[in-house]
C-alpha cells in the first residue's frame, strides 16, 4: 500500500510541474498538416512518387475526390469553412463576386482550432487578392502567419511574404524558388510549434503548379509554371500525354455554349502551347514532391510524425485540351488550361491522408469532397465544440475506417454568375455518374463506368431515364442544402435500362 501511495504521489508531482499538463494534452491531441497545391489535376500524381509513398501508402487514398467549386478562391473558402460555396458566399476569385474580402473570417477552421488550444500556422498562398488592400494584415485565427501577398504570390521568384505583420520580399535567386522558401518556413514553423508544447495545425500552400500570373493578379492565366532549378530539364523534351478526350472531334453532346466558345478543334500551335504548360507543371510538381518528403522528415526528427495527420490535396484541377477546352483569354494571348467546368480534369483532385486513425495502404472508392476536409480535421482534433458554423461535409476519418459510408454519396459541384460571362451550372457526382444542369437548362449525364473520358452524354438515352430522374431530384436538394441535409445518401440507382 505504501508503495502505491508513493507512485501516485510521484505521478501527481510530475503533472503539477510547469508545462506537464500542456505536454500531456499535446500527446493526446494529434497535429494536422494540410499541403494544398494550386490547380493540380488528379492525373498528375504519377510524377510524385514520394508523396504517394509517404502519405498514400502510409495512409488512405480517396480515389474519387472532387471539389465543390472548381476555382481557387471558392474552393479554398470551402476548405476553411466546411461549407458548400452557396453557403459561404465566396463565388469567384475577385471582388465583388469573391476573393479574400468576401469570406467572413470570424468563423473558420483556424479560429476553431485556436479556441481549442491549437497553435495555427499558415504558409504560402491564401485566398485570392489577399494583401492587395493591406499586405500587413494577419487574418483572424492564425498564430504564425507567412502569407503570400498578391499578386506576387503568382510567381516562383521575387514573391513578398507577410511574416507575422512584417513584409519580406525574396530576391530572385535560385535558392529562393517559392516552393523551396515555403518548405524552409514550414520546417522552421514545425520546430517552433514543437517547442511550444501545443498541438499544431499547419496549412502549407505552394503556388505550384499554377501559371505565372503576376501581371493580371491571376485574373487571367499567365505563362507556364516554373520548375525548380534542379528539375528544370526533366520534362523539357517530354511529350504531353494525349488522352482519349483530347481535342475531342465531336462535342455535339456537350452544352451548346461549349461549341460557341470552341467551334473548331485546336490548331497545332495551340497544342504545342498547352504542351509547354504541361512540361512546366510536371517539373513544378517535382518540387512539391520534395516538399512533402522534407516536411515528413522534419516531423520525424522532431518526434511529431507518429502523432500527426497529414493531408495532401489541391484546390481544383486544370484541363489541358480535353473536350477541346483551352483558355484563349490569357496574359500573353496564348492557349492555357481551364478550370471551372464540371468535367473530371477540372473538378477531380488528389486526396491522400495519413496519420492516427487512417489505415495504411487503403483505397476508398466512394465519393469524397473538399467540403469534408474541415469536418474531418475537427473530428481528428476533437474540437467540434468550438465550431461556429453548420458544416456541410462528413468526416473522412469515419469513412477511412468504413468506406461503405461513401458508396452512395452524391457530392455537389456548383458555380455562379461571373464577370467572364461563363454560364454557371450545378452538378452531382456519384461513384459512377456525373449529372449536370447548366443555367440555360441544358443537361449532361456521363456514365463514368462505361465512359470514363466523358466522351458521350447519355442524358437523352431512355435506358438512363430513371437514373437521370433520381439524380435530378438529388441535385435539386443539394443545390440549396445546408448542414445535415447535405450529407444524405443518394437513393439506390437502378442499372441502365433497369
């Protein structure tokens, strides 16, 4: 008995020591690191073997992950709020339709985590137009802030970064390639957070593989992405992969507006212009792949790796010539890639999550969405009591353990009126189907099991009439859903012709 009393007294003494309670809390609450690239399509992942090994093989790969609004700022606002765009209200990249000023920063993921005792850190790109009014502003909720100041964010050299209220412009030297700078800042921030005794949340957002678009402040696409010097020549002579839907010959099944914008197939010159973009993008992603390796190595050296959930994803994809799509309105007038549209290359992005609670080597085939990220992080960190918004997404921590949760999921893809005059649409993406409705009433339905390249819409095929009717009703529900109503499963779909 005396021995037990002595042991209990010793334990009590230890936990009364300064910092002991913080250390115990940190050990019990995992850190979270989110690495979010800019405009990375899901088909580019083969060039990132380290990321696939260190996060994908060590955790869960969500094979069918879409973004709610395939455009940078609305998508990042969804990540920060856990809400579909029709609820958070950021509907374009620029004011007054969207941009940094349109987001209510008083209730966001970092604010909730900060209330719960997490140290919150952001490094790299934030929301479009951040810093254009006040480059020294630190948005609410962030303890350590290293935000790229627009429009300099859209270059790979010479960017200005707000270091907790103090501006630093990096000289245009090889060592100051943007992804390298962000990696160094991340490694420093992880070290500081480790010494703080608090669990931490790190949002790390390289600008790669976005175009160089400083001239227009990213209101238009610019010149091709720039690889880091060490990888400058890796893809310099590589041909761009040509997918079955590249420069599609017959787009009569697509909305008439597509034919109006692109009445003819691409010229040889335009194809070569897109190829230069592909080469720059793939080289830039090699730098991001090294970033992932370096961050994982830092987490291991600090002893934080085993207690850290790591998320790798992107804000939206980028189509290069699929369905004839290319953007003719660019800074230099040459062809560039396209986002915004509901097709796979634009709306589907990589999502890999590893760490406590995520089974190693698992692939989840059902539908995930970027609207799920905030709820997943809240679930992982146990901070649900601090959330001040109705979350539209579901927890991917639960889905990682029970993939059947996503089998009947319908994820909403949506857009809005915009200054480019591109017709908005809503769409519902299930494991097998992509059904969309354009603002002028035109429909599109793709059976991705039989037609993964979205070459022929079956919206007029009588064998799919019942399927289309169910998906149309579900799309109506999702278009103005809020909270729990956004998470209802799609009713069972009959087989075509059934």
